[in-house]
């Protein structure tokens, strides 16, 4: 094995830590960097907020006025509620014309509140109308007019011609005066009258004549419909008329509309029949009675008589026997 010559490495110089100190470079503060400027945010202009404020002021003012002022035209104000949309459109155009560098932002919440206010104002306007049309004030006025009509009928009709009667007044309109009288009734109002006439009548013509004599007075009082009725003994008369033509008819025209009812007793109970219907019913009943066989009561009586005779004969035989 051959030996290889190696060159010896030079000795490493050891640094003494005692005599020399290592110099540390001095720290130099770096200049502070300025932050990058953010781009300027565009101004935002909200559209609809001004209209909301106006709508709130007007709505609250109108509701307060309707509670304080009796004759405040709340219905007219409710009809003008769509003007809120006009105001909102004006605000949009005004904001668009003056926006400049500003960015328009539509306030959806304000628009929604405006819409709710419009609907609420319309509903609030209909509530008094419904109360006025269906409320107690209308009913009280109608009942008062009915009493007034009955009083005038009692005073103006001939004494003793009417036994009883009642009236019905219907105000078929939206606006009315609670202090109105019969003279204030209009053509759209309905006035009905039910009268029970006194006296007895031989036929339809006599009853129609009695009714025709009362029509001029009833027309003067504004009656639109009238139901005449009379009952005496076993006869009942009825006449229902209404409208301009029938209220101005004579006795001959009214006679054809008279209904004659006859009282019919059967099994301790009675019912009212028209004369023609009752005659047909009685004829049919008599025909049915004739076609029916004799009742079984006759055969039973005959059997009893035969049994009595047989018993009598047997008793006679026993006695003789």
C-alpha cells in the first residue's frame, strides 16, 4: 500500500477576545413613509327622506284636524293622497338636477313608509264613511222619520179608515242630515207603508176603491210602496203596490191586483186559501171521499149485532129446554 503525502494546513489564528472588541455598526433610523392617500368618497344624497317628512306632517295634521273639527273634509284629503307620489317624483328630479358630483341613493324605506301612509290614510278616511252609512246615527234618523210618517198618516187619513199600520224608511244615500224631516227625502230614498184598513168589503172592487181613496194622501207624504190589508170574519183582502204607475192608478186598475183569501177550518185549525184554490181543493176532497170504500166500522157493528142475536137465541133454547 503506497503512502500519499499530504500538505500540512497552515495554523488557524485565534482571535483574542480580551484585547479587541468587535465594532457594531450604528443603527440609523429610516425616514417614516407617509400613508398612501385614499381616494375621496363621493357624496351620497338620499332621495325620499324629504317627502317622508312632509307626508308625516300632513298625515298627522289631517288626522288631528278630523278629530277636532267635526266637518273636516277627511274624505277629500284622502282622495288627494296620491299627491305624495307627485311630491316624491319632484324630489327625485330636483335631486338629480342638483346632484353635481354627489351620488343619488333612493331611500327605499322612506318610499315604503310613504306608501303605507297613503294606504293608511285611505283606510282611515273610509272608516268614518262606513260608520256614517251603517252606524247608529243613520239608524236613529230612519227610526225618527218612521215615527214622523206614522204620525202624519194618522192625522191626514180619514178618521176610522185605518186600524193599524207601520212604516219603513231607508236612506239610500251616503250623505244625510241627522235633523232632516220627511220633506228632505229624495228620490233615491225608499219609503214603505203597511196599513190595515177597517170595514168589511163585498168584493175586490170595493176593497180597491177604498185603497184608491187613500193614495193621494200617501203620495203627498212621499210613500213609494204601500201594502194594504184587511181582515174580517172569514175574508182577508190584500193589495201590494209600488212605483209611480201603480201609485197613480185608479180603482179599476187596482181591482185586478187584489188578493182575496178565505179562512178554511179543518181539524180545529184554520188556514187562509185563495177562493179558487179552496174551491178546487174541496172538489178534489169530495171526489176522493166518494171513491173510498165504506169504513170497517159498519162491518164491525153488523158482526156485533149478529153475535147478540145468536146469544139471544141460545138463551131462549136453554130456558125452554
